[in-house]
C-alpha cells in the first residue's frame, strides 16, 4: 500500500485458455441402399462391423492414453533436468507461472514513483528478512558441494550453513540501491562502517555477481517496442508474457527452513578444512568457459566461468 492509500500494482498471471472444439461429421443423407440377401452376406457385414468398431475403440483408447501421457510429461517435468539440484527446487517450480511485469516507474522498491525512502526501505528489508538455513549431508551431496563446508552450532540446527543464491542477488541489489541514495543510508547502513576502498570493492563484487546471474540464466523473454504519445521513437515494452518461478512459494520455503542465529559469532574449529585465499591474479582455467569470444573479450579472448 502506498502512502496515498492506493494499492501497488500486482503481478498479473496470464490465464491461458485452451479451447477444444469437437467436430462431428454427420452421415450423408445420400447413402447407398444395398439390397442384401442370404445369411452369408449378413455374416460378412457383421464381421466387418466388428473389426471396424474394435479398431476405432483401440485407436480412441490409445489416443487418450498418449494425450494424457503427454500432459503428464509436460506438467511434471523433473526440474533437475534443467536446473542443478536444490532442496528449494520443488517449492520454487521454475517457469511454472505465466505472468508479466508492471512498469518499473511505480515500483514499491524505488522512490522514483514518489514514495518516501522510509517506505521503500521497509519493502527492501521485508524482502530480505530471511536468515541462514541448515542443510543435511544428503542435501549437500545432491547439491554437489563439499562436506568440508562450515557447519552451524547445535543451537542453530547443527547442519551445514547455507542460504539461497536468490537471497544474495537481492542483497546485492539492495546494496546498490543504497549507493544511489547515500544521504539517506549513510547513517542507517553498516556498509558505511567500511572503508571507502572496501565499500567500493563490495559494490563491484555485487555488480559482477549480478552479471554472472544474467549470463547464467539468459532470459529469453521477447521484448518488443511500441509507439507512445509524445515520443517520436519506439519505446521498449516490458509487459510481454514471461515464465517465472513461484516467488511466494520460494520465499515461504526459505522462511520455513531458516534457523535461529547463533548466540555468538562462529569460531573456526580446530579440524576445519581451510581453503587458500584468492590470489591477486586469476587461477589457471578461471577464464575458460567461452574460448572463442575474442570479439567480446579482445584482451583475454575468454569469458568468466569454469565448466564442470
């Protein structure tokens, strides 16, 4: 709800109607009249009719079975066929919602629509109010990650400490949002407790993390252009239909899996497996995902990422 009492536009889920038209053909009134005589001929006709009816019944049953099987395959495709395993995958249902975004001008996450920053910031903090979660060994194995990862203390569940990448992406967007409104956040955000060099490094990290997310997901939604009043050039339209995940279910899953925060900061256990600190120069193979991108990366000839 905005400050003036008006409601924020919500995502509208497009309704897809499938209209099935049953076309029945009528028998022609001009049917040939056959003069039948003899039991043998009648017997042949009965056999032909039985064969035809049996074949028609078989084809109908087979057609219905194939149709239903096709629907099941379409609606119940295993998400792990397209996404790496995550315990949140089943709840999130990527691509399950057909929707479109509203114009960004009146977004409740931006003051450009006239909302005060206090209201905008409350929306951001509500979006980021989930905490760490605990993963089991089985979930770690299925996710393909090392069991040498940091664990939570017993008071916080005792499993492996984790959060979802979507939470980190939103955190990065929130940090960049703060950088655009420094007068407001300078006394309200812990980011300004950092040195200027570290703060800039944090922003650069977030920009690169978001770039990697865009490249990894490669949204194929079509963006068309329309003519608008008072504009002499076509303007891009962001309201075209797209397939999205079920964000509400995704968020509820995170809330349900979050664990209590430890009473004290975590301390490194004596048997912890330590990884080396990142070197100044990228390690061998880091710039190796696309080896023929010299047009876009003329200096390196490669893009970021290590294929598995």
